[in-house]
C-alpha cells in the first residue's frame, strides 16, 4: 500500500498530482495546500483526501513538495518534527526550483530526496520532467516515482550537474516555442490568414515537426534540407532567418537562462 502526498497543490503540484492519480499506482492520495479550498477541489476531481501538512508528512510513503522556493523554509519548519518522528521510510520528491539535492538533504536531515523539474506542458500530459536523485534513493523508489509521473509526459533522468542546462530547454523553452508560434501566426496574419487559423496551423506545425524528429531520430538540419527545394520559397525564408541571427538568438536565449540559474 503506497500513500502519495502533495504539499502545495498549485499549478505544478496539481499537474503532477493529476498524473499520480492517473497512474493508478497510488493507493491513497493526500493533498495539502495553504489555501485548503484549492486542495479540496483537486481532491474532489481526483478522488484524493485533503489533509494538513503534518498529516501528509506523517503518512506519505512518497511526499511531493510543490511550494515556491521562498516558501520552502516556512513549510519545512512546520513538518520537521513530524518527519523526524517517523519510523517508516519516506521518499521526498521536490519540484522546488533552485534547491539542489545537497541543500534538500541537509534541510531534511538526510532523508532520501528525488528532485524533479517539470515544465508547463505536463498540465496537458505532454511535458518533460527532468529527474535526479540522491544516492539514498533506491532504484525501486526511483522507478516508482517515474511511474507516478508517467502520465504527465516524458520523464528524463540525468546527472544533477546537467539539470540547469536541460532546464534552459525544457523549462524555459515553452516560452520560446510560444513566441515562435505567435510570430509565425503574426506573419501569416500579415499575409491575410485569419488569426485563429494562423495560430492553430502554427502550433500544429510545431507539434508535427517535433513529433517527426522524435519518431525518426532525423537530424533537424537534415529535415530542414528536405523541406528546402532548390530555388523554392522555404530556402528564402531560411536565408531571412539566418540573416536576422535566428539560431544565434535562440542559442543565446538558452545560455542566458542557464546563466541565470547560478
Ligand atoms: N511553474 C513552472 O513552470 C514550474 C516549473 C518547474 C518547477 N516549478 C516549481 O514548482 C513549484 C511550484 O510552482 P507553481 O508554479 O506550481 O506555484 P504555485 O502555483 O504558486 O503553487 C504553490 C502552492 O504552494 C502552496 N503553499 C505555499 N505555502 C504552503 C505551505 N506552507 N503549505 C502548503 N502549501 C503551501 C500555495 O498555496 P496557496 O493556494 O495558498 O497560494 C500554492 O498552491 C515551485 O517551487 C517552482 O519552482 C515550477
């Protein structure tokens, strides 16, 4: 019997709680939030139970932290005694940005910690969650956490030292991708396409291209070459993007996000 609990059921906490509920791998789902009404609505939707932070900390086998980084210390102060008094093992899963494994383990007196970094599309079941775990977490526990998150999209395990670089793509990338979709649509609107259609076509094009790249494993440069017919229209668009520094701008955006992480 596994009890899975979430402390903090905001945007990310609720998205991952939905995935956990969908996985069918949690026998009991406990939901705690500073504003209990939010947890209550989610519990009704998912068939979970509302509780306070202490109950979540006392009863969970897997305990997710979904609070903002600046709220972590205050939240932990309220459950530290409860965690210390436990006799049964608990694995902590923190989605709190910027709190590394060592910091979390120190704050939690050596409890096993998994760090996850979801992105916005997890709410639509097609996100990417980066995962890294301390050595105290067993392979079975890691596999269980992956099972809980599977319905949110891909779960990618990586070394913690690469987490910030990967977050520059998976975490920040949706903003860049959304800007790209918006800009494509603006261009099409300028050429006469209705806004609604322009946005839908742009988003579908991006999704389809990404899906194809993932399914075929083709290099993006090779796909670009295949679309560019000699003397065609696409190569003229590519020339325009190159002249405006498109690829360098995107690379700089990822590096700027990565630098901000430190
Ligand atoms: N948003 C993203 O794209 C993203 C991506 C990766 C990681 N993250 C991380 O995910 C975490 C949550 O982010 P979010 O965007 O989901 O924030 P959010 O929507 O503000 O959710 C935070 C939740 O924590 C609750 N809370 C605050 N203090 C609490 C306490 N002491 N006890 C119980 N609940 C408490 C808040 O309750 P109230 O209802 O009272 O406000 C709120 O529902 C953050 O640490 C963030 O770094 C976010």
